C-alpha cells in the first residue's frame, strides 16, 4: 500500500514538473515570437513608408534624366505636379563606383582569403586576419578621410571616381576576405587531397577544385559586400563629392544615389525625390540580397 502511494506521489511530481517545463517552453516561445514580430513589423513599416511616399516620382524620366535644379522643383511643387528629372547621374555613378571598386576588391579579397585558408596556423595569416577584422569595424567616414589624404590630395589632385572606388573597395575587402576563407573551409579536404594525389599543379587545385567547389559562398560574400557599400555616403562626400551630369571619366567627380539623397535632403523642394531615391536604393540592395540567397541555394542543391 505504501509503495503504491509513493508511486502515485512520484507520478504527480513528475506530472507537475512536466507541466512547469511545458509552461516555460511555451512562455519562452511566445516571447521569442513577439520580438520576431516586432522586428519584422519595423522592416515592413520602413518598406511601406518608402513605397507610399516614394512611388509617385517613379516614372520613365526618373531613370533617364539627371537630377533637376531647385527652381524646377520649386515650380513643380507650386503647381502640384511631379518634380521633373530623375537620378540618372546617380544611377550611372553608383554603377561606375561599385563596378570599379569590385574590380579592385574582389581579386585581392579572394586571393587573401585563399592565403588565410591555406596558411591558417602561420603567424602572418593571423596578423592579416586581425587586420581584416579591425578594418571591418572602422567607420566609413574614417575610410573616406584616409582615402582623401592618400588619393584625392596626392594622386588625382581632386575629387574623382577613382578615389571613391578605392574607398568603397577598402570597405568591401574585409567581408570578401572572411567569406572566402569560411567558404574554403566548407570544402571537403578529400577533394583537395585527391587532386594533389593525381599530380595536379597547386594553382590548378585552387582554380579547378577549391574555387568552383566554394563558388556559392564566394558569390554570396561578394554580393553582400556590394550591398554594404551601395548605400555609403560619408566616404563618397570626401572622395568623389558629386556631379550634376553623367560622367564616365575616372579622373573626374561623379554622383551616386546616396549622394543625391543627401543633396535632396538639404533642399526642401526636393523632398519627394528623397523618398523615391531611397525606395530605388532599397529595392536595388534587396534585389542583390535575394540574388545572393538564390545563387547560394541553387549551388547547394547542385
């Protein structure tokens, strides 16, 4: 009789503990879900605000004409019309700046990342890794100031596409380096060993085995690095300054979408173009992030 009562008490205690653990689990899940919903709601509020306030100016001329002057914008606002002009000079400038920065940063970043992977335990690799981590945390305005002293003052003798691209390339390098190293670590060592055992030259092992096998990680890191610098304004203010027309000369100043947003912000007549330009920039960055995720998922399936 005593043993049966003891077993019942043990069963009741176990049931109570299970109920408490189940309640704590549901409570924790609810808290996590609440914070997740708050975070998502903020993102949707930002996107919704940009869409509601920015879609009015999105038309064909927005992509094919340069930014208007203050007088044209003021007259359009006074008559209740859409502000004429667009951000063609900013779009072409952004593509030129980011394209040249990618040409500079991607090869160097991938080569350095491969070096860190191949020499992970060496002293110099550790130093380079630490420098890369520090560089990733340097404020963009500091990068712009350094490039101003290095390039604008001493090399180009003025604001230019080259100076802006160097600043963006420096900001892209740490992310490309670290993503390359981590992507290489995901490649099975047996693939490399098999290629070496077959007598394949070292450079071909890298070009034909390591890089193709880690391509999804490499392209994801590159696109994320590009997405990061697309919205940078501070370094461009110190290196390329801006241009009211479309420019393809690397030695001359050029505009960019973030610079145009800053320019519109300082002019009360250009408020509508602020929202439209921000909507375009956010959509472009979002498209690159979706593209990187799609490439990574497609390569992982293959």
